């Protein structure tokens, strides 16, 4: 059973909750915008479903709601930002804004972030560059769930790579992908539906191929993009490693198996090599390379060529990265955001506990099977 | 049957050939160093085996041996370089040197290149950053051989991503990977041995799964990393697309299906959107983010943690990107570079035609079955 709430309802509620735990109104608004962008774009695993998780991290003393987010090292085109244990939802947009400002000055800007927390979907930050006619890049490390090729140990997160590229008449190119075969959210869908996972997504704790979506609870791992060595998993492993190093070794955050887990019930390792989790952002001004109009004309041609390519039987069209998420956003802005029963119950619990109205009435709730 | 020549023999010969077609001594030395780095590192598909291919492109009027390689647009952290149709083996190191120089000035440097040709292995350029205590990045587009997810058309090259990261006591992290499930070189090995390819490497011209390594000659395609949608091929497609756009749409080179083919017997499309093929290079000074010694200490710890991770049964150790290639280089510098019969015959042909000695005698040739 699902409950559907409008974006505005969810945004009001979420902002109120963030303010209740002590965020400034400005930070609460930013965190809400970032968090709900996941729901709008159909990445349900990273949106409102995680609100109670952030609250539990705050309760566990792992989120600072009044962080002093500051640059601790910089050059004309780079900076390292200390997130002061703030919500990644707040730290990340500030760091991306610094990358954009540096790009305005010297052509490109690159910011590595230490001492942060989970930042929602990477595209929420990378896309900030688009309206400035810049290419935006956002990376983050994350709780260790992924075994490198040949290993049984979980040493990497799903470590996403997001690259956003503006176009002209066409909508922008927005790639935002976990460096695993399948993102954890896709596994969660199979878990709820009790369906098997395709081979190449996960392995059991001994490193055998598994199709059991619950394998991670039994010590299994997600697999790097490629799945196995024959299918290039060493490339997915290398990509996840690059994200980890740029986000954390370069900034002074924790890396590899030392990345603090998102879930509050798992302990943080005793001796940590760095601070919090790490992110990495980039902004490149298009006109630092060629005139914006020229670039956009060719980008439109690039997109058109792919979108109109011949398809294999049974497929309607070739998609451009960002297409499905953009279409989902149009739909959910008008029809609302469907919430699974346990997610809605979490919100009801938060509403009661923090005395914040969910403002649900018969007029704006649609119940569906 | 193989013939093994020493690195020095091959280098002398190759440099002589490049000078015979009109390259300056300096350019010939650079092209030789870059080309043979592939052979030293065991990427046999990209090294001396391609020398006669470069010569045929020159004969076809597609390589300018005395190019005027110049910056046509720049900011403090960026540049676009016009390769003037030079050998990519020569254009790329010059462009990478510009990226490094800009990084010395403002922390990072980013160079997009138009009007170039095949540049050998990406690592030859990305690794230039390592000795400067910088992270090096090298991307290039290439002849269209890869179908995006859901398509039957070859719209992308194997478009490699190379990221090189310095360490301290440990050797550097050097990832250099095609954004396809398997690089074309691996397919060539199967072709020569008449072995089947694993599923997920290639499709036939209708887009059906194929295990026939000769499928590309019949209109088939290589597949993006992931292989099929269920296994994340849309991510490999997005990665290949990002490489294409940064290398060519950003610089004014050709992109998508318009990238000129490496093989001289295939015609270049009549109406091109840009000039030549495109590359993209980046250099990031470590100390633009944190002190070099701190970074290297943590990078050593990162590498040590992965290298000593628990392995699945039957695997000896977890590899760090660059390990196999580095070990191969040590071996081949001491024992020589083995050449397959058709490759050696190509060199004998070039030796005769350009009146350049291959300098092969019984003392330094080892014949093997």
C-alpha cells in the first residue's frame, strides 16, 4: 500500500523536522531541497525514506546541526572543505558553490571535502553547475558494502560518479551512477518483493556468486560494475577506488573500510585515518574551453544522434543519461510522491515525536494498492 | 611463433621509422617512447603492432608529421589545443605538459584537444603527472565500435579513462581502462586463437548476444562496461559518452559515429562536425589539497589495506590498478618484448621499405613456439 503526498507537503514537513533538530532555517531549506530531489527523480532509496536515518545519526551524536563549514586549504582552482560533521545535504551544496566560484575566477574549480556525512543524490550537487553554463561533477564515498575484485571483504561504498553537462535546446546530460553493477536501492526493491537478483550483483561472504538479495546481511558484498573479472569488474573496482581516493585520501576523510556507516546502529571503527566521510566536486566553465553557443549546438547534435539511433528489437529508443529521472520529476511534481507503507509510518512517527504536522487529509492523499 | 627483441632495438628502429616519414628527431623520440610504453606494459594491441597502421594513415594523408601544435583558447586552469593533425603520440604529451604547467600555476590544469589522432595508451600521458606529485587524468575518444545500451549502432569508441595517483613507498595507482566490458585487444587475442568470447562482450548487428569474436566484421558491436542493462551497461555507456563529450564536444573534435576510424582503409565521413579525434587531460597538484607527505602516507595505507585484503578461494591477492602492467614492464625491460609473427613481418616490411635496420641477429633474438 502506498500513500501519495505532494512535493510541497513533504517539503514543508521535512524542513520543519530539520529545524526541530536545530538546523537554521536556511540549512533546513537546503537539506530539504537536496533530500527530496531524490524522490522527485525517482531515486526513492536516497530521499525521504532516509529522513529517519539522518535523525538517528543526529541522536547518535554523529551529525552537527550547527556546523562551521570552512575552507582549510586552497589555491586559485582548488579547496579542501571541512564539513565540521554537518549534514552532507548542507555541506555538499556549500562545497559545490565554492567549486563554481573558483571556476568563475580561473576556468575550473575542484573541491575535496572531509568531515561530512551522507549527501543525498550526487546529481543534486552536480546539477548546480548547469545553470551557470558549467559542467558539474560530484563524487562521494560511502559505507563499505562492495568487495574489490578477488576479495571477500567490503572495502568500498557504492561510490557514485555524477557528471552533468549542459546542452542547448535539448535537456542536459545528467549521469549519476553507483560504481557497482546495481545500486543498493535496486537490491532493496528485490528484497521487498522477495525476488532473486541477477548474477553479477552480489556475492556471498566466501565470494561465491549469489542471487539472494538478502546476502549482504549474511556477510556478502555488492560487486563492482562488471560483476566478475571476465566482465570487467576490475574496472568497476578501479572506478570506485578513484572516487574513494579523490573524496577522502585527498581531503583527509575516512576511506576504504574505515568510512563510517550510514546506519547509526553500526559502530564507527575505533582508530580512524581521517574525519567523517569525503566528497569531491568539480565545476568547469564551458567558455573556458570554447564559446558556449558552439558547445551547446554540438551537444544538441550529440544528443540528437544518440536519441535517434537505431534500436534493438523490442526497445523504443536509446536513452540519454538523465532522461528517466527528468520524466519522473515532471510526473511527481504534478501527481505527488508515492511513499511505501514503512516509509509513511516512519514519517508519522517523526511527526508525533517532533510535534510537526504531516498535514495529510483525504483531499491530498491517494491510497493505492 | 614469436620473435623477441630488446626494448632498445625496438626503440631505435621505431624512432628511425618516424624520422623517415618526416618527424623531427624530438618528435620521433616522443612518439617512440609513448608507442613502446604499450609493449612494455603488456598492452600489445596499442604498441609496435600499430606502427604500420600509423604509417598507412600518414600515407593516406591523415597524419601531419610537422604539425603546428598550439593553444587556441585558454584560461588560467584550462586550454584547448589544436593538434594540427599530428600524431596523437606527439600531440598528447604536449597537451599533458600544458595541463601540468597550469596545475603548477593555479593548482589544476585541464586541456581538451581537437584535431589529433590515436595517442597510444592513455597511461603514457596520465603517468607524466606522477613525478610532479600530481594526479594525472587522460581520456580519448576513438573509432566507433561500441553500441550504446538498446542500440544496434556503433556510436562510441572504447573511450578509455586513465587516472594516475602517486603514492609514497608503494608504487603509484595507475588505472587505464576501456569503458567497454573488454578492450578490443582482448577480442583480438580470441580472434587469433579462435576462442569464443564470454557473453556480455559483443552483440551481433541486430543486437543479439553473441560469443563470436569475429562479430565486429559482420556489423556487430562491442558492448559498454556492464554488457547489458541488467548488469549496468547504461553506466558503461554513460562513461564512454562522458569521455567522448569532454574529449571532442568540448574541444571541437569529431564525436560519436563521426570519429575518424584508425584504420586507413575505412573512409572518413563526408560532413564532419569537428576536426580529427579528441582527447582530454587533467593534472591536479596534490599540495593544492593537502601536504604531499600526508597524502602519500594515507595513499600507502589505502594501497596496503587493499593489497592485504582477504581473497576468495583460488585467488592469491587483491590487485591494485597498475600492478600487472608494472610487473610486465620489469620483465620486458630485462627479457625483451615478444612479437607475434605477423607483427614481426610488418616490421621487416617497414625495415625494407624505409631502408632502416631492424638490427636482428642470432645473439639477441629468441625464437619461441
